[in-house]
C-alpha cells in the first residue's frame, strides 16, 4: 500500500510539474483556476509525501519518518477535501478520501502492526 500511495503521489507531482497547465486543467479543472505557483507547490508537497512514504522505510534510516509522512498525507488530503468542498466540488473528493484512508492504514501499520526497525551501525569510532 505504501508503494501504491507513493506512486500515486509521485505521479501527481510529475503531472503538476511537467505537463503544461492547460493539460493539467483538462484532468483537474481547479488547476486552471489557481495561480500556477500554487499548482507547482502542491506538486512539491505531493513529491515530499511520496519520498517520505518510501525512503525512510527502504533505507531503514529513521523509519519513524514513514508513518509521520503518512500522517502528513492525511493532513494534505483533509486540506484538499476542504479546498474542493469550499469550491462546490464535493463530488470530486472521493480520491482524497481513499488516499487519506490508505495513509491512515500505513500510519497504523508502521506505528503499531509492522514497524520497521532502523539499521544501526556497529562501527566504533
């Protein structure tokens, strides 16, 4: 689930950064109605979320950052849902709710059910 959510966030980040605003707006109408800087900022936030979900766990360096990133993704999805509801777009928050649920499962899993242990160096120095 971590991989799927991270890939989804990474894809969203890439779309927001690489595609012209017009193409992004064809997928997500809101993207054409906000400043381009906001669109790019949300892409940065998506990318940070994707990295945070995967890198600490993969490298086993500070793996507590993985569930913390998942909690951040929940906050992001709550903010995105509020943004859409405020714009009269409540019908489009389904994906945000699914992603928030996935992130909640990851946070629970990595905090309680299957925490990842950090790798400790045996070097004396």
